[in-house]
């Protein structure tokens, strides 16, 4: 099998609207707006990735938590791969959102 190349490039303008280039050039697609997490919540989520490292086998050591969807990913993995303490930490983090 060969290597697959993307059929189009996505370019985002200053208004946050993405446009496809390539085969369907000029068609606009809406990207979801990312909401920043509060610094306290982001710091707590990042702390939990280190405390429960077995839940974050995929996590790059230099990765950061900045947006609420990042925090939701931390909660999801604490619940999916963690023990009872991880579940309690996930519940606490969920309440802080």
C-alpha cells in the first residue's frame, strides 16, 4: 500500500472560518470555538496527568492543558483507565468546570 496524501489543505482566516483548498477550493467549513479553561482548572488537570500517569500513556511530557476540551479529555481518561482515587479526582475536576 502506498502513502495517502490529503486531498485538500485547510486554511483559517482571521474570523476563525476555515476554507478548504485543493479539490473543493473555496468551500467554507465552521470550526468549533475552543473555550479557554481557567488557569486554576488547567493547572489542576495538568497536575492530575502526572499523578495518574498510567491513565495518560499517550500524553507528551511537554503537553499543556489550556482549553476546556483538554480538561474534558483528562476527565475522560481518569474515568476510563483510573482507579477509585482517579474517579474521585475526575469528579472533583468535573465540578470545577
